[in-house]
């Protein structure tokens, strides 16, 4: 079996996990491997997910099914079903109408559900739209999607058990398959529960399950069927209902339960067809093949009733398909043309900007040169201003010092910091410098900054510091003074 052709049907209904590997092709899908039937040992749902992951992982690894698609059967006890009637409207408006009706149809918030619907035949010819709407909890589907992905499969569809059973009966029933106007009931026994699916014209209109013992399963199944047949869209008076049930539940022929207006006609051949389908590789099929009906039917039903695509209405018209194809082609063409147009426009804009930059470049260079000349001139002005503020006072201090120094004295270095003056030099008599500086009050706080040292040739080295007292400013000359 080639991997890309493998499709795995998974049915976790009740306390049993039923798995079939179906090989598709140009003809009828066929089971290519012995099916898997596993009775859950755990009671809690969380533990069953872990148990299912281990069993599925072993089945996938043993048969080389990694990468195959998986179609999940949503058990009847996890699916809500309801019938709804709408006036004639367009398909787009019908989707919105169904979405608005979800809160009324089901006891859960619409945001917590995945839903889909199928049209029922218009038997009354009044133009009204009759639908069967199915919904399942979103978290349940997400948990199964995580589980199958961890074992190497890809969840491709989630099909309610009713539509999976309908597809299986239609494919395997042969001559006993329901025709366009027949009522059919499919009963399955699943580990302490009986499951009932009611079909009208091959479409599932009811699917439910309830606990039952092996002895009470047939009567409970008929009771479920009666509750599902009370609101079928076909005339119920004296209607014959084809009954597909496990072997030995009902005797062959017809029977009418109580005073009901339905006559159940037991159909044979379906269990044998499922059993024959379940045999692969020369192995003997299971004792009760009907649990594999939905896992095979989910693969056959495909995405006709897929809750992974919640807005799908089932079948699309030829006009709708043509519109979708045209829209897709237009989107592809737009996706190719749009980047090309944007690239051409961007190149044109870049060329225009390059021309403008080239035209403005001489002005920018002249501006930069002017700014550089201005910065240089400002720097020179700052230096001159600093020199004007300090040089005059320094020269005045130097003049006052040289006027007061006695003969035979020299200044080697002079430092002026504001009023503070410090000088260092040589003198034949350094002691005479001190009274010469202090005699007229032009210098104050005069002191030797270091001891006087005697040099060669009887020359003394001195270092004196003090504070310069500027002369008082001359009073302004009166305007009448001569």
C-alpha cells in the first residue's frame, strides 16, 4: 500500500476504538489491512485519550502509515443534531441564518462548537429550505487532532457518526441500500450502549445513543428509532422502515412495534458485507463487524459532512465552483501583477529622486563650504574675544611688576589667575623685592612662595605670590568741566 493513498478511519464511539486503513483509488475504496478493535480499559475520558494514542501509535508504526490522512468519527453522544426550516434565501444568507440559530438549536455557546449542515429533500414543494444541523464541542475535536498528530497522522475530516453510518450503509448495502425515498434505521451495539441512526432518503436525520444491556439492546434501539422517526420529513403513515441491526437481534421479515404507524423491515446482508470488507490478508473478520461500519463510512463520506470546515454547506453548485475558480485565478493574476507594478513604480520614483539629488548637489556643496567657513570665523572670533578680555590685564600686571622691581632683578615666569599673581625669577637681593611690591598698595598679601636659594655668582632665586589690586576707575568727566 502506497503511503499517499492510505486513509485511516477512526471511530472512538462508546468504550471501543475501531480503526480501518482504507486504500483509495479510481475504483471502490477497499480495506488494505486487518482492522483494529480495542476495548478501552480506562473509565475517564482523559485516560482514554492517552490509551488511544498508544494503540493508534502502535497501529500506525506497525503498518507504515506515518503521514497518512485520518478521518475521525464523532460519537453520537458528542454530537448535537437538530432540524431547522428556513424560508427561501441565498446560500450566503443561509450561512448567516444558521449561525444565528445555533444558540437556539443547541445548549452550548456557538463559539464552543464546530457545526455543519445538510439539505433535506423538499417533499412538500413549498420552496422552504429544510436542513439537518450537526454540531460538536470544539475542544473534543481539538484534542483528537492533537492525538492523531502525535502518532504521525493528519486529521483531514471529522464526520458525525450519523453521516458516517449513512455513507457506510449506502456503499455496502448493495441491493439493500436505501433508495431516494426510503426510511432506514441503523442500529449498532457499542460496549454497553446502543446507537441508532435514522436515514431519510440516504441522509441522516437523527443519531443518538443510550446505555443498554445486551438483553435490552434491541428494545432500546427500537425506542430510539421511534423517537428519531417522529419528525421525519416524509409521510409516516404506514411507512416501511428498513432496519439494519446486528445479527440475531430481530427475526427476519417485518414487524410493527406496538401501535406505531411504522413497519420495520429487517434487512440482511449488511453485516456480511462489512465482515467481508473487514477481512484482509486471509484473516478471519471480527465477530461483530458493525462497529467498523462508521470508521469505513467516515472515509467514504469524506468531507461531505466535515465539522473541521464549519461553514461548508455540503455541496456546491456548478456556478459557485466556477465563481470560486474565477476568483482564485483572478487572485493569482493579481498576486503576480501587483508586485511587478509596485516594483516598476518604485524604480520610476527612485530615478526621479536621483535626478533631483543630482540637481541639488552643487547647492548642498556650496552650503557645506559656507557653514565650514562660518565655523572657522566663529572660532577665531572666540579666541580674539578671550584674548581681549585677559591680555590687557595681564600686560598691566606685568608693567606694575617691572616698575617696582629693583635693579638687578629679573622675572623668569609669571602666572596670573584673576587677581592672584605668582612670579619666579632671579635677583642680586631678593629681600628688596618684598617692600618694593607693597609700598603703594598695588599688591597685597605678598609672600614668598618658596625659600630663597642662592645660585652661582651670588645670585638669589626667588618665588613670590600675591594679589593684584587694580587702580580705581576714573570718574566720568562732567559735561560742564573744562
